C-alpha cells in the first residue's frame, strides 16, 4: 500500500534544488507552493544557508514548520528566526589551528559566526571562484571584511568555507580530515556554478542535515520512514541515507543520483514543485 501523500513530510534543499538557477524563488512558484501548503502539504527546507540569507528569499512562502539551516547547525522557527535546536560550534583552538594550516594557500576562508546575530567574515578573496561567491553576497548584512580574524567573547564559529582549485584544496582536505576527525564535518566537492573550482566546507563534527532531520522528525512526531527529501549536493547525503524516500535533482552530483530512490528534472525547471503537484493535493 502506498502511503497517503498528506501523511508524509517533504523536506527540500534550496540551492540547486528548490530555487531556480539564479538562486531565486519566483513569485509564480511562491503561489504554487502556497497553494499546496494550504491544501495540506507538510513542507519545509534544509539548507546550508542561514536565516538572514533564507528569509528574504522565502518570506512570502507560508512555511509553518521549523526549517533546518546552516547545514544542520540550527532548527529554526521560520517566522521569528528563533533557534529551537542547535548543534555544537567549532572549538576556538580548532579554528585558529585551521586558519594557520590554510594560510599557505593565500586564499582565506569565509568564516560564519553567531552570537546575538549572524556574521560572515572574509579577508582574501583573490580567485574567480571566491570572488563570484563574494559578489553573490552583495547586500547581505552579515558580510564583514576584516584585516585579521578576531572573535568577540561569546561569538561562536559555526562554519568555514574555502573556495579554490581542486589541485590546491585536495591536500588541504586530506590534511584536515586526518587532523580533525572528531572535530570537523568536511564537504569537498565541485562548485556547481563554477566547475573549475571546488568548495571545502567545514562544520562541527555533529552538524549535518541528517542529524538535524532526526531532531525535526522527533519534534514533529513524524517517523523518518514518512519523510521525503530532495537534494543535489554532498551535504544532502546524510538526509538521503535516513529518509524514507530520497529524490535527487537531474542537475545533482552523481553521488546524489546514485544514492537516490528517484531522479527528477532540474531545479531550473521547477522540478520539485512539479513533483509535489503530481501527488494530487
């Protein structure tokens, strides 16, 4: 017997999945998703973005359920921005050692922090990949240029991001994986928008979308077997491994497509919405 779609919870990644190729959610798509939610669709998101980045894009969507943010670092009430649950932050001594180890690259990481507000520090963005990412953040209130990475009392480090060529980043990735196996959760993969570059993302060892999906499952009293997830990138794999059904985008990395129960169309064509509308709400 197939489960009733109205009994299932649907959780979608954003970039490369729910959002279009420009990282936007067009007004007609807002209307389509709201119509489904009004008809009983249980829907939320799980993204590597944080609240200050997500809310301006989706503020017109009637998201009634908690959202998973910053790669599973936070479970957040979408309307208020209140963090309902959070994972651990990266230890200061680990961060400072990490900064020393990547210094020879002459390409500084983006550093994401949180105390009473989110901040995104950057210093040296000299290659085309990091400059493109920096340009995508124009107008983002979190963004702060710094001469030196110095953190305030009480300021927690949630994650770091390095963007460079795979030749330069691969040895760094291997070194960090060996040095901090119990401290860091690392994602190393091609920058889909700029394939000549790779992203090396660093989070606390216990911060990933899969772990926070378990927390959301418990929070909503919804078994993991009744959760359908959508994704396109390596940081969606933990969700794919535990959800009842995993749906990969046509534009997803090969690793995601191989791990999925189903592969649908591309994000640029609104394939997640097409899938949800096909359920008969």
